[in-house]
C-alpha cells in the first residue's frame, strides 16, 4: 500500500502542476493576462477563508510573507481585496470586494467549463463519484479547517 500511496501523491502533484499549466496555456482568457495564477490563488484562498491575514496566506501558498505582500498590493490597487481592522492592531484581515468575487466567479466558470469539456467523453459518472468520495475522505482525514 505504501507504494500505491506514493504513486497517488506523485500523480496528484503532477495533475496540479501540469494541469494548471495546461489550462492556462489552452484557454485564451483575458482574466489570466491581467492577473497571475498566484494572484488568482490568493483571491480564491481569501474567498475560501472568508477573511485571512497575510501571514495565513503565506502559509497556505507556501511562500515568504514578502511574496504575499507584493501580490496583495496589486490586488488592493485593483480593488479586488479590502483590508479590515482586526482586534490585533498589528494585523489586518483581508476580504474580497465584490469585484474580487466577480474575478473568482469568472475564473471558476472558465476553468470548470474547460475541464468539463476536456473530460466529458473520457470520464463517466461512476468515476466522477469515486473521485468525489476520495477527496471528501481526504478532506475529512486532513481536517482542513476553514476550507469549504
């Protein structure tokens, strides 16, 4: 079983890395010319968390806080993210603006449409259900607090 888990992890990583690259390369979407994949991911993370700190975003993206600061600066300038004072005066919470929610909605629609078209005649309903069951189980095992 250890060998199978190792293969599963490697396949998952490859799908994430190469799948993202393929979608971005294959879909001609103005949104992805305007915002980097990292910026879109920051927006998605804030949306999932509802409110997040820059430190939390750095942890979730696995980058230094300075990288997050740079991404946030651009997103704040474009009015996609807003800062909300927190109880801790040293830290600000970040939330999506309505414009930020629209960017995520549009990005999700484009990605979902592309993936659905890509898989439509290659994956059947049973396989999709197996996939969902496995990821629901993984989510529960990892107890991914704050992730919906």
